[in-house]
């Protein structure tokens, strides 16, 4: 039964974990966002209550 032969699957498992652990983290951590956060105003906008009848 070829499913029980661990030699090709073990190598694939080790290689894929090496890719996940070595290659991908620097690429993910080097990602920069194109638009930085802009400072928000500390003044809250004045909200007005509705004058609609609720019946």
C-alpha cells in the first residue's frame, strides 16, 4: 500500500514546514500598507435628535 510508505510524504511535510517557517514570515513582516493611518479630529460632531413621530 503506497499510503503507508512515509518516505515521499515525510519529505513533503518537512519541506512545506520549512517554507512556512523560513520563507514566508519575512515576506509577511515586510508588507507595508499603502495608506498610513491619518490622525482623527478630537472634536466630536454634534448630533441632532430626530423629530420624527414614532406612531
